[in-house]
């Protein structure tokens, strides 16, 4: 009797769906809608070779630390960012900039960290790595890392990135932070607040949701309502509003133009300075970020 041939793509798709179903909190939907059964794109021979290659490697918990798998994943994200360049600015911040921001904030064990534009999770991982490098225990961040990301693929990659670095409990949510922030505090009726807030939001985002902020239920336009032309200071005000009262600290990347534009943005800068929100402004070089040659700060 002839054996029924195994469709490797179907088998792989079913296995991935099984992984998602068994880990619904963190992994549901992370593998997206890849066409595993499309033999033109992914022929069985190619998938078979891929599976057999990795099957020959001992990658169990007894053989390798989770950091090795996580670092490999970070490496692949970086390679993908290099290959896509312009699009990479939407999800990847150069790790040298992440390290600078994290070292300035100097997070400690067990403190809460929030990235409202988390991309692939590099800022959150940078904070964990900083504590680990100073002999802290990264497990104290379980349940203390929070991120929101509008892009479905980037949010999925962020969840995988944290898990593969051994972070077993976190909250990465998909959604438009400026229009619909997910992390709120029912006890106060306001935004949830965190010890550290860190982000590289999209530069000079147009049509960012000003119409909602005209009567923002979270009161984020406390220093002024930015124009539709740029959401830079909407992000800043959202992040300030998300800092724990009295102890919260934040670091944010902005295009250098945000330091000089007049009108309402000038008034917002004046408010932030007069109310002692600003510790320092650091100018960064041109061509540091994917997809733009603009200098940032």
C-alpha cells in the first residue's frame, strides 16, 4: 500500500499553531499568516532541509542558555534591519542608542519599565541587560515590563524576543498608543504609571490623532496640543503622563527639529523647562537611524 506523502508545510503550520494555542498569553498569533503550505514559496524539500538542519543541533535547556537563542534572534533582527534599511526605522533602534538611554536611566532590579512604541522590544531588553550586567537578577523584571506597538509584526517579534531572552512574564500589547493607550489604571481613572519610560517613537508622525486629543480622556495635552503635522510632543506628553509621580524617569529619542520648531511646540518646550521636567538634551550624529539621515536627540 502506498504511503500518503507528508505535506511538510502543513505539518509545520500545525506545529506552530499548536505552540501558539499552548501559550496563548504570550505567543498567540506571533507566527502570523505565513504561507507555510505554499509550495512555490516554501517547497517541501526546503522546509525538510531546514527542519533537519536544526534537528541536528542540541538546543534544549540542558545544552544552551536561553541567552544564546535570544542573542541569535536579536542578531537576525539586526540583519533584517540592515537588509530592509528604510522600513527598519519603524521597528529597530540601533543598540548603541539603546545602551546610551538605558545607562542614563540606570534601572534597578524589580522596577517597572514601559515603552509606548516598543517595536521589537530592544529598549525593554536593554534595561534587563543593564541590570544583568550590574549583577542583578533579570527575573525581578517578570511582570514588570510593558510595551505597546501599533505594528502587528513588530509586536509579535517583541514577544518572541523577550521570551527567547528568558523573560517569562511581560505585557506586550498591540495598538495605537496615542489614540488608544492600553495601559491604564482603573483605581485612578488615569494612565498607568511606571518607574521608567523609554521610547524611540516614529519621528514627526503626521495625522497622529490630534482630533482625539482635543478632548483626551487621559489629559495628556497638559502642556499644549501639537498640530497634525508632527506627533513628537504628543509622544513626549504621553510619556511624561506615564511616569510614576515623584520617582518616574524617562528617556526619549526625537528628531533635532523638535528642539527648534516654533508655535505650539515652542510653548510646550517652554512649559517642560519651566516646570523642571528636563534634565538634559543630547545631540546625536546624522545617519544613526535606519530610513533617515536626520540628526536626532
